[in-house]
C-alpha cells in the first residue's frame, strides 16, 4: 500500500530509489494512512529529482512504516 501511494504520487516508471522499513506491527483490520513529504528538489546528472520522506501510520497515529524515495520529475 505504501509503495502504491508513492507511485501514484510521482507516476509509474519515475522512481530512482525506494526504501522502507516496518517500525511497528501491523494487524488485520488496522486503518493505515500513508504520507509522502517532499524534502528536496534538485538536479543531478541532468535530471530533475525529488526526494521524499515516507511515513505510514495506523489508526492510533503510530508510525508503522518509515522510509525515503527519490523520483525523476519533469522540470
């Protein structure tokens, strides 16, 4: 679900880097909310890139997944 949120946000085929880890247990029936926050927009080797911080929380506001991603964007 977290990965789908990121690709829906940046578009298919644009991810350059993606890494997440579970930080807490996820149980059947949990309600999960994923948020991607832009931490940087930069140029690298002629490409425009966006860096994202990713957090997925459960219904109690506890972070269950954290990570980062980098994607190519159109400038």
